[in-house]
C-alpha cells in the first residue's frame, strides 16, 4: 500500500512540475512551442489532464482554413503569436494559458460532415475542459475564470465580424475584457500558415468598432 501511495504521489508531483514548467516557458520564451513540442513527447503527457492537450495532435482541421494541419500545430502557432504580444496584455499569464487551451474542445466536437471537417461548439466544450484542466492544479479561481471565459468567447470575434447570429454579445461583454479577447482572437487568426497579417490587424479594429456600435444600438445575439 505504501509503495502504491509513493508511486501516486510521485505521479502527482511530476504533473505539477510539468505544469509549472509549462507556465514558466509560456511567460518567458519567445517561442514557447519549442518547449511544448518537447514536453508533449513525455510519457506523462498522455495522462490526465495533459491528455486533453495530447489529443489535439490527433484532431484534424479543415485544410482550407487550417493548412498548418492538426489542432496541436495550430495551437503551437497561436501560442507563439501570443508570446510576441503578451506585453500588450493586462494579464499575460491569462492570455498565454487561454492561447494554449483555446481549442481544447475540438477533439470532442470535430466531425466529418458532407466531406467537410467541422468543430461546432468547440468553444463551449472548451470552456468546461479548460476549467477542469486548471482546477486539477488548484489554480486561483479568478485566474481560472478569466482563462475559461476567453476560451468560451474566442469564437465570438468571428460571429461579430461575419454578422453570424450564434453568439451572446451581452454576456461576452460582461464576462471578458474586450481588449484581451481581441488580442487572443488576433493570435488565433494569425496562428496558421501564411496569414494576411495586415487584414487580420484591421479585423481586430473592426470587431471592437462593431461591438461598440452594437452597444449603442442595443443589438445583441443571445443564442449561445
């Protein structure tokens, strides 16, 4: 019994150590993907809760929208983009973890529909999983809430830009800092092969302008 307990304690210690190391590299590295790719090859990465991230490697995406390949590849690009912009964030640690966890819901929601790969509602699924991941390591409630809400609403940028009636703008404004959400959204859009950087920067401003106009006009969506 003592031997089993010792093994369990060591496993928990190893997971916590990896979590702390990831946190350090997210905040300190210019390209956190270098460490994350290395860490993802460790045996412990297949154990919960890191298995939530490991599954991203096996989750395909639309080759049209994501020529970079699977969700893990996309996430690594997003994390690197976020690392280059974290100095513009009010909560760099929140931004970086949101970048790492933003698509954690895709493995459970990815489907093949009529020859297309879709991942509808991966944002809301990701909200639950991101919270579960961070709670495993007993992160502070305020930190968890901020990260989880960015994950939950990161698709709202697309909804607003394309006038899609899928979002809840009023709830979004209550739950997230729009500047932080726009920053994550920009990193998400740039986290692919050969993005149009100038266009995506403009989209950031368009998103903020449209949300402000909605606020003045009283127009909101409330389906999600």
